């Protein structure tokens, strides 16, 4: 069974540090949902290198997902993070998925 969690904003940095350690190197899929161009898969079965959140500066509110590509590391930027959700397996405690709600201009 999967437990769904809404991570409070004040815990994003600490949560992402824990998440990053637990899933480092695990193959992930990156999918963008709800844009005018339609749902798009940006990568599948790519080893996760890291997830970083920028709380300050010109990139404030951005989340950066780094994966290992065939030609080096690839970084996907999620601008204006609004919410972070987690799916966690209740039996194993393993993280199953991470979803990020992004503020983006109307297209």
C-alpha cells in the first residue's frame, strides 16, 4: 500500500536531503504533466544524481533534478515550486514516487 504525503514547505530542504540520500543512483522517470504541449516523458530509467532546492537568489523556488544521461549529467529545472508530494510504500518504507506542483505562466 502507498501512503501519500504532502511535504510542508518549511521542511522541503531537510526532506530533500533525506530523499536524495535514499534514492541516490536509483533509476527514475521524469514526466511533465499538464502543459499546453501535453504530457511529456523527459527521461526514463535514468540514474538519479541529486535533487536540489534553491530557497534564495535569482532561482528562488526552483527545484533541480539531476540524472545521469548517456552524454553526461542532465538537469531538469522545475521553476516556482508550489508543493511537493511523496508516495511511500507503507510496508517497506521505500519512496515510490515524488511529484512536484509547479507555478508556470499560462500558455
